[in-house]
């Protein structure tokens, strides 16, 4: 299992947050539901239980079909997603700043 991320640490380690964490991290790319479940470290059944909410609130959008697989990606035009991306980026920036400020305090 993938170790926790600062995004999940801050917002909670729920299945929806895991999916959003993965999709925000890899924004711009589209994935099948199987790939989303696997990369989010959640089960297939759990993904299907939450998927309708993500579609209902237009947080994800259908992009294309490859064979029988339907591909989806993060809806970066959605206002809520835009705000979550800002939160994600700010958390990452803060964590990076902490890391580098610790390194600079180490005596040479």
C-alpha cells in the first residue's frame, strides 16, 4: 500500500479523498476505473460505491473509450476541483518549505 500523502493527512484518508489525491497528482491524464481503483489503493466495489457522487458533482468527466474501457479524468473546469487543486498545491508547497528549512538548519 502507498504511504500516506500530505493531502490525505490533511483532509482524511477516505476513499473519495484517495481518488481525488490520485487524480489531482496526475491531472491532465485519463484513466480507466480499474486504473483509478488500483492507483488510489481502494477496492473495485468501493470505487463503484463512490463513483456516482464524483460524476454527480462533475468532479470527474468521461474522456473516451478504448475498446470496452471507459476513461475518465479530473474535471479541472469544476470550481470545487480548482479549489482542491489549490489546497493540494499549497499543502505540497508548505511541506516542501518545511523540508528545505530543516535541511538549511543542519550545521555544515
